C-alpha cells in the first residue's frame, strides 16, 4: 500500500524575518489591494474598473520590479501573485506609496491556472 501524495504546490514557504512596516502593510493593505481566491474565473473588468491589457506576475518577490513596470505602464492592469509574507507586505506598501492600481493575490499559482 502506498502513502497518499501531498498536494502539489508551486512554492516552498520560507520563514523569514518580517519587518514591522511589512507586517503593518500586509495587515492593513491586503484587504484593500488583495484579490480573494475563488475557483471561478476573475472578472478583470470589474476588478480593475476598466477593460485593458493584463499581465499576471507569478512570484513578485519584494515587488520592486513589479512596481517599476506597473508605474511605467499605467494603461495595463497587473495582477501579482506572491505567498512570502515579507514580499507581500513590501509590494503592498509600494503600491500604496505610489498610488498604483495593481491587484495582489496570495495564492498558490497551481490553483490559479487550472
């Protein structure tokens, strides 16, 4: 008899240090910019309030590149996916500081692409 397989995950959650600013941004800004996971397809027109070209970034890290590209292309809607808490907090803080329209999902991308 074989043991049941663990679910496939696209990441390994690393435990790292979360700064106070990252924790505060994660806790206060995720409700505003976060996109809750749902098994149904997202309505991007409703999510972003417009019809535009879209970019999905998988693994946005600490968010510096995501924010730079999103700021350089305001005509494009960006949805970033990241699961590492310090990175999520960092990206959310930058979105808020720069006033960007950028959605963020804290999901395993395996579920998003099904």
